C-alpha cells in the first residue's frame, strides 16, 4: 500500500507540515520509503518498508489482543458504544456549530 503525503492530513486532523515531519522521522528510522510517482514526478508516494510491515503486523496484533481483553471485561455492547463515541470526536472539532462551552460540559 502506498499513498501520497498530501492524501491524509485532513483525515488525521493535522497539518501537512506535521505529516511531513512524521514521515521524515519514519523514513529516517527505516519504517517508510519515499518514491517519485510513476505518472507524475511531482507526486511523492510513501510506502512501508519491510521493517514497517513487520512493525505494522505487531501493532495490529497487539491492538486486536487489547480489544479482545477489553471486550472480555466490558462486553461487546459497551465496546461498540465506546468506539462510536470516539469516532464522533473529530466531528466535534470540525463542527462549525460547536462552541467552546459545549465542549467543556
């Protein structure tokens, strides 16, 4: 899987500069590599290296283990509600109708 560095900042809620700095760090540490787009040399693609794929596998397995342990403690319904609540948080940040008072309750 690869993506252009400009393709994700909005979905992460961070600036292009922040994504660029994170990508720089992950490239230096050997988790990502940058390549020039085959159809557009102005486009930079970012892909996982072998080290990045290995780390991704470990992270995903760990997240699945934590999820399973949480479900065992709180149950599926509460876990689903928690995920839905957390997924709604970015909407609060980007909502033009939200006021600081609403977010402080």
